[in-house]
């Protein structure tokens, strides 16, 4: 059988292929991984290659070996702390993950009421929208809609948005330091557009973060709608007790 893998190292390509099947729910959570002989025949690789790929998937928490039963797909969740203003790339690197991005769309659009309020522009004014899928270790984690003031967005859109984080571009290239942000987090379900971007079923549980980031002088420069897969991530924070007035 012709191999489905086109480049070396083969174990890494097999690992990516299986991780993609897991992300797309072709290999559903708690389902058993195909036997070694089946994977060897499908991909035209050796038993050693299969075992190395599975070993890496175990290390990434995507599958687990159950003694006497076999290898099963797990439901790994990344914990992301909401304690400071940071971007996806910074968060994933801090967690030991490999962040990548896929650019889906970039264009000028009229500002909706929500976007206009967030960016401080008139309703219907032209703003720049960038849509990307963000991945960790090759698995789609979030679908991001980023809205920027038109002048800023037209500049940012000229950069390689699959390789360069927008936060890094704003701060490092366009001299717009990000000082603080407002967050809103809620549980929602994936509509058709979000589901297609993330490769999940319509109606799947997701987290929606709405974040407006401000530069110096309380200038809003970035409004985002971040749709995170509810089956792959959880959020945490640390809270301080409000001081009580003594009587």
C-alpha cells in the first residue's frame, strides 16, 4: 500500500496524522487506537516507527496506554491562567507546547455595534478583521477573530500572520505597547462558522473570550473574540480576598 506520509522523519509525520485524526474526532475521545499492524499497513511504516509515534502521543497526553487493554484517546485539557495580559503564543510556549497558526481571512469590514464600542469608532466605520485558527502541537485549540483600527490593521495585514503574533507586531514593530485589557468569558456553543474552523461538530461546547486590549492613554488597539475548544482547555485564576472594613 502506498504510504500516506510524504516526508521524513516518518514517526513525526505519523504522529501528526494521528493527532489530526484525534483533533477532528475521527479518533474520538476514549476510542481505541488502531492496532500496530493496521497502522503499519495504512501508512507503510515499520513497527518501530509506529511505536515511536505512539510514544510521542502519550507524552503529549493525546493517548494513554491501558494495561491489558490497549492504547486509547484521552481528553487532555490545557490549563490557561487568566492572571495577566498575554497572547496565545506566549501562553503555549509557557506550557511547553508548540504554537502555530492558520490564517483564514483578513479584510476591512464595517464595525458592528460591539466592535465599534470596543475600539471607540463610529458604528459602521471600517475596521480590519483577521481570522485565524490557533494550534498547539498541531491540534486546533481556538478560532480567533481579531479587530483592529483600520490604519493599524492595514499595516499588520502586510506581515506574515501565520508566523508572527499580532501582540508581538503591535509592540515590537508598530510601537504600540499593550498596557492592560478587559476580559469577558462565557460558555457558548459552536455555530457553523466556528465549528468548521475548529473541525468540531456544530453545537459543541466552547469558551468565548472577548478581550479589548489598550495601549498608552487608554487607547483601544485590539478587540478579539477568542473561541476555545471546551474539550481541550480549562481556565484558572487566583483571587485575593477583598479587605473587610473593621468596626
